[in-house]
C-alpha cells in the first residue's frame, strides 16, 4: 500500500529523536513532509522531515584534489533527509511516544492524506487548516483553549483570517465566544449576520472604569491622592446623579469624621480613602447605570468639592480642574456626556453571553478612545469573573482579543490586570484567552505571556521574536523561511504532536 510513496531506507545510526533517510533517486521530498517508517521491530513511526542535504564523497572539502571528470563524479551524489520522530501508530491510534529507535534499513514512506485521516489522534478536535504538503486536515486539541493561545505574526500574514476560522470552530464544538474587535473591520463585517454584534458606543463602562478613564486621560497614575479624589468624585457623581448638594451630603455622611476631622487628618494621619471607597461601592452597587446622565461641568464641580471636603490643597483643586478642561475642550479626549443613554452594561453583556442560546458575541470597540476600550475589556472580564465566583461553576467561555498589545501590555491599565488574572486562573473554570498580536514578546505583559500554553505562529517581524518565543514554548527545528501568507506553525498543547506542525489555513472567511 506504500510502494508509490516510497522515499528510501533509514541509514546510519538511529535514535528515539531523529533518524536519517537516504532519499531514493529523483524522489521529491519537502521540508515538513510527514513520513511513515515501517520498522523491522514491529513498530510504525510517524515523523516529519526537518532537514534535507546533498552530499558527495568525491567532493569532500577535506580532499586535497578536485577530480578532473566532474560529470562522472556527480553519479556519486546522494540526498539525505533528517526526520524528527513524532510517535508511533498502533492499529489506527497515534501515540506520542518513542519506546525504541526504529531499525536501520527500515523503509520510509511519504504519508498520504488517507492514512492520516484514519488515525485517532484527538477526541472531538477543531480544524483551522491542513498540513501544507499532504493536504491532511490537522486535528487540534480543543481543551488547549483553557490554557490560553497566542496568535502572532507580522501584518498581512493572515492572522485575522485564522482567528475567524477558529471562532467558527469554537462555536461548532460548543464553546461560547466573545470577540473584542479592535479595528471593527476584521470580525464585525464577517459575523454581523451570524452572531450578536454590539458597538462600544452602546456599552456603559462601570463606575470604576469611568474613574480609570478619567485618571488615564489626565495622566495622574502616579499621584495617589489625585487618583483617589477622581475615583471618589466619580462614585459620588454616579450615586447623586450629578447633584453637587447630594454628593457633598453623602461624602460627609459616609464617615464618622466631621469636615474638620478630614482637614486634621491631612496633618496628623492618613485620610481614610479605603473606608470611604468601601462605603461608596456598597451604595453604588444598587444604582442603575443606564439612568445616569453624565455632564463634564457637573463632574468638575463635584471633583472640586471632593478635594475641598477631603482637605486637599487649593492648588491641587486648580490643577485637577485645569487638566479636566484641557482634556475635555482642548484635546477632546474626555467627554463624559457620551456615556449617557447607552443600552448595555457589562453585566447585561455577560448575561447575554452565558444564556444557553447565545453562541458568540462580537464587540466592535473601534469607536471609543483607547482608555474607554480598555475599560470595556476590563469590565466584561470582571463581570465574567463575578459570575464564576457567584456560582462556582465553569463558564465554558473563550475570550478573543484582537490587537492584544493595546490591552495586555505592561502599560494597559486597567485591562491588563483582568487579562492577567484570566491567564493565571481561567483554566480551572474553562475560561480561556486567545490573544492576537504582531509581536508576542514585546507586546504582552510578562505575567500574561508566561501563562500561554499554545501558539499559532505566522511569519514574524524579526528572528529575535522566534528566539524569545522558544524560551516559553517548544518551537525547535522549525523552518520559518518556508512560510507564506496563510501558513502557521502550531505549537504547544493545541498541537497533537511533540513538535510544531506547519499548516495552511482553510480558504474562505
């Protein structure tokens, strides 16, 4: 059954890792070809070609003389292929183990698609492409999604196309999927008639995220007092509906300290920010975010009053208000009014996603500022974690974040923290991340990328990226120079083999 696919025999010494094949005359062999070794020791081995070289004993670099009749010498040339062993085949079951080396002289065959298709490799697999040379649809391990994936590659290599195929496959096998489409062009147009699509302009950030959006817009990350003032003022605005009188009354009533005590604490001891925030959060948990009408001017008033009541310096108040005016009117980065009259909260989106009839939600987050987008990502992940903690059950959700460098980098506040938590703990609750980015190493926070269990890797921007990736996921013996658009190496838990396999994504989408 293998005679028309015969490549040649094993030569030289063999091992449980690699073997050498003497290629039969005029036999066409490619890097990344899958081969079958029928050994005399009763085992059948599956392997992949990782190196091909030509040699001629009469043209050795060590010989002092060059033969005169070069044409005759060519007859002594031969081709060898180095094959990395992937595992053995028993009946129609593939086992990723090499118990003993194959025997020297064993025949080697190029594996045909029919033989590969008959193998039982992964239960209930996913498929996003086929082996580049055999045409075999490569089965991928769906459980690997719980241990998180990174999809990396330079611009134009086909990442978005691969992710679109993956989305449909995840839905097909019963996973719930939520997609954050950074550009609004890579997923929304393809799925708008198939899955639920929601725009970021319809989503209300939660109160904490709006406070983070304001602090980010004002650039006050390192100033702890300013950050606390903004957060307290945001909660006061939300609870009071923007009524400065109600906000002042609430701030004074939530602590046993009087107005004078606040001022005294500036000199004597630490202001009880945490206690105040705890009280505010408890009250705010009962309000309806949909009913809040946001207004820049009223927020300025409540912020100034908050700083004054809590004993802040007059200069602090002036600086903060000037920064707000600059961000809102001069730079146009902060317009609180746009958060009014929106339809969806993070809680509502989580409820829709976890509804038994929902398969996939695609969020178009291309319209808002990056601070708002990060807040939306953070809010929804946080709400999904609330559902996990509230009910202590698996949620079976895959989160896809496009252009992840904008949300999972070291400086992406506050979304980085929720993505990092999901990367650390999500596997226990079938809560997986799929992060698409051009450069995994430089783009993603260290804690996040160290918890990535699989990688789908297209052509990279620099060879240094390859070196960095290899420090976390095993991608040895690959040949990136043979990759074109739509080609990806799959490595890690997603891959059924102990070595990366090269696929070409299916057409369409």
